[in-house]
């Protein structure tokens, strides 16, 4: 059994956050993405920040442009917070079945499937179970060169 590492929280202070491209960072912060497929296992549990990185998912952006939808570039930095409740390891070929089991067919239909191609190694993926998402009224500028996680010292809003 993996060791569970809780985020350090004092007085609702977020000590860590994970990074995502837009629009997926917004979707997590607004509670639309509750099960996030990643190529990395996490032992972190509890409340963490959601960090929107510079730029957009290029496939999503091209789809919006083709549909004639104008996209406004949002702020980069911490845009909200969410609880990480669990991290399930699944075989890459079982992602659809697992996401449908967890979130239903509508959830699978909504999930950005192009993100599931490539990047997943060793025929395995990890589904982070998220809940109690909260999008902040104002983002807090934070950035670094880390790929997934970054240290924070921010009050949850």
C-alpha cells in the first residue's frame, strides 16, 4: 500500500498545488472534471491548489477556433482549490471503463480523450479522484518550471 502524504495545512493554508493547462484547470476548479487521468501517481490527499499554466490545450483551442468561438486568455497562477481523495492505478486500456464507472457515460463523453493519447507510460495511468472544487474570484500569480506540482503558501479562498 502506498504511503499517503497529506498536504500540510494550517488555517486553510495551501502548501502545494498541481498544474494544468487551460481550459482543464478551469474545469477542475468549477467541478466539471472530478476524475483526472494523469501519468503520475500521487500520494497527496486533502486540499491543494489548482494552478493554471501559461497557454491553452492546442487541440481544444483549434476546436474552438474552428467552431468560431473566441477564447479569452485567463490569468496564470492559482485559480482555485480542490480535495484529492484518492489515486487509482488503471491499465491504459481500462480508462474508459473506469471513468464511466466513476462518473457515468456523460462524464466519459465530456472527458478530453485526446489527452489520453501519448504521455501515458508502461500501459498504466492514474485517476485522481477530486471533490469539493472551488474556483477563486481572483487568481494568485504563481509560476515555476516544475512539470506537475509546485509549492504554495496561500490561504484557500
